C-alpha cells in the first residue's frame, strides 16, 4: 500500500515560489497598464470638459452693462407723436475684455430693434465717450460710452415708436453675451423721457 501511495505521488510537483511570483507580476503589470489607460482617458476628458465650460462662460457672460437710465428723445410732445432717438450709457463689466466700438459699414457692435410690429437688424448708432477715455475705439474697464440710436419714422422704423409701445433693443458685441433692453414708452410722448 505504501508503494502504491509513493507511485501515486511520484512526479507530482507543486507550483514553486518563482512561478507564483511571475504570475503575480504579470497581473500587476496588466492592472497598471489598464489603470494608466483609464486615468489618462479621464484626465483628457476632464480637460476637454473644462475647456468647453470656460469657452461657454466666455461666450455667455456679459462683457458690458447699461449704466444709468435709458432715455427717449422726441422732437414734439403729445399722444400722437413718436420717439426720434434712444440714448443709454454702456460700461465694461468688471474684469471684462475691451469691446471694439468702431463705427463702419460692418459695425463691430450690432444693435437690433423690435416691437410688436417690426424687427430692424443692425441699426445705425453713434457713441460719445463720457469721462475718462484714452481716445481709442475700445470700451475698456473704467470707460463709459453714451450710445445714441436714431429711430425716426422716415429712415428706420415704420410705424414709429409711439405711446404705450413695448420695444426691445438688443446690443450684440463680437464676443460675450448680448444686452437686451426691454422698455415701454409712456402714455404721452415728451421731449425727454426716462424709460423704466
């Protein structure tokens, strides 16, 4: 019986420590390569996501703001008269990039008008620096530009901007978000009106 047992166990070797170490190292190397691949893909996608967020914020965030009142000017007063121009003051937001206000056939800043009767894109406008200004065409931090938009009946809008009319001016710079000014004219047209 002992001889049969010896014969049964003869030639049966177990796994050695060296073979175990080689298998363990192979598992560790494969796991390390897989972990590196997963981490690299995660870092890459996180960087791309961050770039997309910052690009979106730069595009959406406002680059300028209206400071003070929106004023409507008319040549005559009364319930049947119309507004001739709208005036407001713009400033660069804190930390905002300079905005090019060069006036040309292809304005760098576009102003659109709309009311319940019409939509007029790319209106003509003019600007006047107020206070501190370095003399260039850029609206920079600390500077103010007074913008005047003529909206006379004969040249820009028909029908004219009359009493109790809700209208929207959309000021669109080349970069950054647009400013939307929504106002309503008074029940009677005065020569100077502060539109709320």
